[in-house]
C-alpha cells in the first residue's frame, strides 16, 4: 500500500534537504543580526549607553537555555515512556524541533518582526520565541506519537509553525492580549491543533498495536527525566520574554508555587482514583506539569503566590481527572486517539490559564501595579482600555487560539493524510523498528 | 495489621489535600511579594536606582535553577540505584520536595523573614532558602529510603522543615555563625536527623527485603545522572545565597576544586579497599560528592583553591571509608539501617565542613579580607567579635545543629511510627509494587 | 601477562594519590585568587567601579555551568551507548575530567596566565578554560574507549593537558589566531591526538571483543541524554570566553542555527545511506553535533545565521558520510580503531571549522564589524595585519594544532603502552566487569 510505504530512503532525505535549502535561501535574503548581536550596531549603540551587561543576552540567556532544555530534553524524554518508541520519541522530537525553530524564526519574523528595512532582525528574544513556537508543534506531536512518519511530522511542522505565527500575531498585536507563557498561543493552540489532527488521522484498527502502547519500568524512568526538567524549568519558560526586572522575577515565583501545589494535587487525585490507592506514573509524569500551563498567561500579573497555588491545584485536579475519565471517552466516542494525553496536560490547563489570565487582567488596578502597569498592561496604563476591557481581550484571544487550532488542525490533518508522506501500518504503530536500526 | 496497611487511597489524598489547603490559607494570610517581585514597589524603587539588571533576579536566578536541578534531578535520581524502587525514589522525592518548599517558605518566613507589617515578603532568595530546607528533608529521606510510606514521608517533612527553620534561625541569627552552603544547617542536620529517624524505625527483619536492596546495571546509570548533576551544580549550591560579587565567585571556585580533588580521592580509596581493586559504584555515586558538603561553610571564606583541594580530598577519603567500614557497623551494632549511606555523604563530611569553617573563620584577618570582611564576617568587620570568637561561634553552631538533629529526629521518628500513617511490611521494603501501578 | 594485569588495586590508588598530592602542592605554591574572586582585591577595585554585577561571574557563570554539563553529562553519557561499558564511560569520564581540570589550571596558568608576581591568578574564565582543555582529553578518550585502563587514561591526561596548553599558547598568543570555541585547539587537536594514540595502541585481535562493541536499546537512550545536552549547550561552549556583549550574543546565535541545520542534514544523510531508509542512532547521536564543532572558530565572527546554517549542513553531511564510509576504512586500512568515531565528530568538522574561520577572518572589514573589530580581530583593528593576513594566521594555527596532535599523540601513545599502566586483554575490551563491581 502506498499509504503505508514506510521506507523513508527517498522521502525523508528529500524533504529534509528541500526544507533546509529553502531555509538557507530565505535566511540569506531576509535575516540579519539585530542591534544587540551585530558587531557594528552594538558598538555604535553601546558606546553611548554604558555597560556590556545591558545587552539583552544577560537578561535572557539563562532563561533561553532552560527553555531549550525543556524543548529538547523535556518534551523529548517525556515521550520516551513507550516501551518500543524511545528512539522515535526523543529523536523525531529532535528533528522536528530543529526544523521548526528555523522556520519559526522566519514566520514569526514575517508576521511580526520585520524591520523598516524589510529584514528580520534577530537576537536572543527571537530565539526564545522560535523555541516557544516549536513547543506548540511538539505538543501536537504528543497527540499523534507513534502513529505518523517523520515526513508527516515535518509536513505538520511546516504548516503548524505558519499558523502559529499568524495566530500569535493576531492575539498579541491585534487583539493585544497578554500571554507571555503561552497558555493560549502555545498550549491551547498546540493541544487542540494536535487533537484535531489526531481525529483526522483516526485509526479504527489501532488495537493491533495497543500491546505496544504501554511502558516498561525503565522507560518510565526515562520519561521522568523529561517530566522533572519540564517541571523545574517552567518558571523560566513563563518568564523568558516578560519585561525585565520585577516581571521576570514575579513570573518565576508564581510558576514555582503553582507547580508545587499542582504536584500535591496530582498525587492526591492519582491515589484517590485508583481502587487500591496505587499511584499511576502517567498522572505523575503529566498532570503535575499542568500547573505550569495554567499560569502561562497570568504568571506575569500580580496573581500572588496564594493565587498561583489555587490555580496550580485546580490544574492538577482537572488534568488527573482528564487522564482517568476523559481520555478513554475521547478515544471511544470522539475517535481522538491522544497518545500522550495532550488534552489533559495542555488543552484543559491551557484554557484554564486563559480564563485565569482574563480574570486577573480584569482585576488590575493602578494601586496594585503602580508604575509597573506599563510593562504588564500597556493599554491599561495608557488609558486606552479599562482593566475589564483588557479582560475581554484576553477572552477573545482564547477564542482566536481555539479557532485557529480547530480549523488549522483540520486542514493540516487532511494534508498529512496524502499517501506520499507515508505512515506506519496499524500493526506497526508505537514501534521503532520501522524507522530505525534497532539493536 | 494496621501498621502495615499499605493501601494509600484514603490516607495519601487526605494528607495531601489537607496540607495544600493549609498552605494556601497561610500563604493568603501571610505571604506577599517582596520589593523586587512586586510591580508597584520595584518600580517605585527602581526609578531611583537605575538599571533593571540590579534586580536580585539577575544575581541569583541561574544559581537558583542549578539548586532546583540538584533537589529534583540530583537527589531524585541519585536514589534510583535500587533495582525495584526507581519510581518511589524519583517520585516521592518529587512529592515531598514540592510540599517542603512551600512549607519552608512559611516556616523560614515566620522564624526569620517577617517584615514589620507582619507579612512574609518573598523573592528569589527565599525560593533558594526554601529549596535548601527541602534538601535537608531529602537527605533524611535517603536514610529511610524504601522503608516508609509516602504519608510517613510527608509527616516527617512537616516536622523536619519546622525544626530546620528554628535551627537555622538560632545558628544564623542568634549564634550568628556563617553557613552559606549549609554544612551544618542542611547536611549535618539533615543527616543526623535522618539517622535517628532510621534508628527509631529500625526493622529487625529487614533481611526479608535485602535481596531488593541492590542495583541493576541500568539503575546504576540512572543514579549516575543524579550524582553528576549534584556534583556539577554544587558550586551553585554553596554560592547561591552568599553576598553578591566576589563572594559568589569565590565560593563557586572553592567548591569546584574541592569536588575535583574529592573525586580523585574517592576513586583511589574505592579501588584500594577492594580485594580485586575493582571500583564500587556506591562509592563513586556518593563519596565523590562529599567534597561539596565539606566546603559548605568555608566555601565563601578565603579558603584558597589549595585549601579547598585538601578539604575535598579528606572528605572523599572519610566518606569512602565510611561506606566500606562504618555503614555495616551502624547497621549491625547501632541498629541504624541507612539505605543511602547518608552518614557517609552528608553526616561526617558535614561535620568536617563545620570544623573547617570554624578553623578558617578563626584565621580571618583584615589583611586577607580587606573591605570584603563586612560581607563574610560582619561581626568581625564591626569589631564586635575577634576572628577566634567567630571560630567559636562556628563550633557552637555545629553543636546546635547536632542537638536539633538528634532530639528532633527522635521525636519525629516516634511520631512517624503511629500506625495510621502506614508503613510497608518487612517483606515489601525497597519495592515499588505496593505504592505504584508497575508495568 | 604484565601488560594485561588488570588488577588496579595498587596502580590506580597510587597514581590518583600522587597526582592529587602534586596538584595540591603546586596549587599551594602557584595559584591565587584573581581580582574578581579575592575578597580584598575585588573590594578595593569595586569601590571605584560601581556595581557588583560587573563582576565577571555574572557575565560568564551561566555559560560555565553549561560547559560543565557538556563535559560531565554530555561527554560522559554520549559514550554510554556501549552495552557493557556504561560504568566505564560515565565514570572514567568523571575521573579523568576531575583530574584534567585541576592540571589544566596549572598548565594553562604556567603557559599563558602567569601574573607579574609569578603566581597564577584564577577566576571564572580560567575555570572555563580548564573545562575546555578537559574537553580535548575527553575527545581523545572517545577514540580509545573501552580499550584502556583508567591508569592509562590518567597518564594520557597528564601529557595531553600539557601539550594542549603549549599548543593553545602558540595558537592564541604567538600566531594570534582566534579560536573561541576551539575548532582547532580543542576539536582538531583532541581528535587527531586521540586517533594517533588509538593507532599506537592498535589491537590486531580486537574482534574477540567486537560482540560487545554495540548498543542495547536503553544504552542508546542514555547516550541520547549526552547528545542532546551537548547539542543544547554548544552555543554556551562557543561563546563562553568571547568578549562580553555582542560577541557572546552573536556566537550563541550562530551556533544555534548551525546545529539546527546540521541536525536536518544528519537525518537526511542517515536515511539516504541505509538501504531500507532506516535511521542509524550512531549518526543521530554524533553527526548532529558536528555543526557545533564547525562554527567553533567562526562563531564569534560576523558569519551570519545564513552562513552558519550552510556550515552546519556541510558538517552534518561530512560527519555522517564519515561514519558510513571512513570509519571502516580507518579501521581496516589505517589500523585506527576509533570507538566513538571522533574523526567524524571532531576531526573533520574541526578542520572544516578552522577553514571556515580562516575564510571568514579574511573577509572582515571595518564596514561590517565597526568598533567591534577590536574585540573580534584586535590585530586588524590596530592595523597590525590585514584581514587576509589574519586569515593566513588562522590557517597556520590549524597546521600547528595538527602538528601538535600528530606528534604529541605518537609520543604519548608509546608512553601509554608501558606495561606497568595495565591494559585490558583483547578478550575483555568494552567490558565493565574488569574494573567494576557489576551488579
């Protein structure tokens, strides 16, 4: 069958080479160093402004590296829980992330980073944004893990990155909502996009591979490496592109407490939902991270540690409940085969995060934010909108993200079904053997 | 038997939920952003003071993240060496650390961080301190690994964090000793506390589970992930809360050389102590870290790289000797079943670190420290005490830490024996099966 | 046979203790805190210069820690791919790196870090340089992995570090070439040194151990931890000791894009070179890193992201081709048994990096670099040499590195053959059992 022609010898090299050549050409034409990475511009600028430490590099590079670890180790190893898909999990994650971050540099640049000279100027902040966009693709990947060829994944990345950039542009620059940690732009978008793709790629005979859809003892420990790295560095994720100073600092703190509370909630629910009171590694590996997703929008706001802990606890509860009750329903009723449970880890907590963001925004007052209002809610500080107006914008942004995800995922899902991209047969899902020399 | 009722379905959710609700309420009442995380306060402050880079976030966040990795990956994976307790090691570590860092924020805040407004003001430094306190609990956990229920562990954390905060308050604020890297407050306290708890929980029939108390090939490699992360980031641990500038920088350097020397000493001893000259993974995984513990107090002082290397070598030697000769004696004679050998990794090296700190302090002169004396030994700089007076204070602090550990561990050990908290039977120690859905 | 006396009980402790004692004595005599780590000097200096944030610690410590992770986790775990040599890979890496960084502090200090007082003054930059030098030793280790005793490795480290320091001195201080990320000083030198050592230690009967020279499923996942960490933190490696400000920032960005492009090229070639189109983990684990090596010299220059991506793609292609075609030839024709394929990952990409550096240097103009020229090419900025003159110097530096590697490796290889240092028999290569208590 053409659609199951799993030999990648022509397809995969062809798509990789074509994409990289296109990337190189477009970078050559459009991409330039920005004023903090360009030797001439920085020194012209810097001589008037004092210390080298004011280069944005020193504000953001540690956060960037933490985000980078989340993208490559965090997502990569989180998905190694499958007993026979460890190579595919960590290495396809590596492949599509390496592509997506290059493509995202261009797409985000085209849609909202173009200078007056018609060039895209890049630096540490654009690198973080590229990694963020990549994160959305990897979330979607989690929904179809083990059921797609690497060529299909690259095709998905091409389109998803593009849609991500447009969606992000609308949310941040037109609706002017705030979403520093991406509850909407990254998590909600990435999750529902992936779920719709998974629906389009529905496999009625997936039971032929179900025996491979579980873990073994050590694969669960590899997955915990992913979990713990995501958990630890989520404060860096949410704060990586907020304003300098108190904003980065506060976002880190809110995320830290949200995640800690979420972990306790997850352990509580996981034990409670088991007849024998036994903990389930799937819950611990995933639901304990929902607290980071759920403060992705409000983390930079004056949410307070106390508020963060409430949000984190809620996120852990709904996420664990989702794994227990909703995932089986999605599968049996809605024909959504969500391998990693992205609906529970990114979907619902992303929506929760958007709602929390809207509520927190609508409660902003100058008495609480002081002169920092200009950093967190510039429209409110300028008097252009009221706090509740900002709250409404946040809610609209959620709608935009969901809309893009659902329609975009639908279109891209059908594109991915084109037989030429190859796809594993139902009998060989969740199996490294078809794409890898396995020892 | 009630005491062996290992079904956690009611107990674990109940304690998690009660603790988290209490935490949320107390945070709501007492915890506030400090002047570097609060939008209004920072901007009021900052407008008079220049650059955003002066926010303490930029001085300490990279160190914080390294400490965070040590707490969650370092401690978590170091304990995965057991062949059938990998889930419990990494995930109970995750659970109790997530609880302890929240509780520590409150306890440390109550005992020595309260503002004049009766509120606890938090920022990056309090987060580091909360992680440090958590470290002590995880050290104690190492002494009882595999022999306790997660409920017992949470109970231990509640009390140990509280005692830690009091002990720390006495040592730092009353005795006014220096202990930036916590040789006394974290390692000595955590280790002897855990050893006493282990004594109280002594199991005369533990031989029924001894066959599970070893490693398998890959579990030792997982444990090496923990070891190496602890080793690499220990310089960040010891320097995370020292004064800005030369103090952080010097502490990092002293710790770096101490650990390097310690590693050579550990390999030398491990080979020497084996009849066939074969290296023992237990030694490499643990004793090579003793050099970090042993410069926990003196690391910020003018110990010199040369001095650090001597201390590190000594620490590696006594720690390896401890694993070879002392651990069996503790077990057979003193009825202390120290699963991870915390006495060798944290106990003796912690005491060594306290002694080195006392000696180094007593040798401080203005000629060596210059104007930096005010950062390292403020009392000496102010003329309030002599250098040898500071040395005496350091020695007193060690006594305080040991006293708190021994008495506290005894009381808490008996509390943990209350049957309602559950505990695994002697036949099912070091076994994930009783608390986990194991694939 | 003496030469196969694998019992390390006397040899290993003896060499470790002798080396550490020598290190401690030499540190005591020669090594001092520099003006940023010394309490008195920093405070004398700082009071005239403003903020503590200007301490070099804050410019370089995050990069240092990333480099540190590459050295200990990256190299250590990359080599755990062997099914029965995981302990040796990660722990001998740990041992020789711990020694080498101490020894490098001295050797680099003697050859190019001596103050006017005859002392070596150390701080964060010397720590990074010590880790860099260690990296070269670990590269060479990769070429002889599984075929040497730990004593032989320490002997190699003693000499290789010394030669590294001399070679580095000649390249950076006499030839005055630029090589911030060490394409020449670290990768070319380390690789060809290791290859020559491997040639000298050629084992005609290695087929007796070939069945152990492969991986198992989970050992390949452990190796991917090493790969991904090296890949993620390579931007920090290349930028760790460049000038502050735009130079660090730009180097990070160039390396980031080079590596991303390299990964796509590696996947493309790996699939293309397999008859069934199946990907080979050896390629993914190694060749995808070649992009970091290949911008080790030019990364700090105005290479542009576009240029970096071309270089990275080329590096991925030649490296993968090397694994497929060259490694078997080296083995069968040149009698070089290169366990980890260091020729493909470090050798050829290192030479490529040197050439790219020479070309990029020769194209430098004041119009491109502006006042930043003084940081990147001080000789050109001063008018001492032309840009093409700088290019020639870069090319000469490559020759120096190759010369030192080939001659040095030859001499040191013969020293390592001295029977007293022990070496595993042909039947027990790639086997932990002979040096480790294996569970």
